[in-house]
């Protein structure tokens, strides 16, 4: 679901902070080799480890 600022009906575009591509709806970068995706998967694996 797109994010909005205030009462605006214009969706906010989110960009990768490493390669400046527009992020996919799930928050991943469309560039497969981008470090952004590696960091997201690392965060997910750490969250699963802490929950155990």
C-alpha cells in the first residue's frame, strides 16, 4: 500500500539509499545485486534468531 504525506492523495516514492532506484512495493530494491536487499535479508535473519 502506498504511503502518503498528510492529507495528500499523491503517493510518496521511496528510493534505495544505495543505488537510487525506486523501491518495489515490498521495500526491496529492483536491482538484485544491490546491498539494500542483502541488508534486508540480514535484518530478517537477525529478527528470527532473536525470536528463538
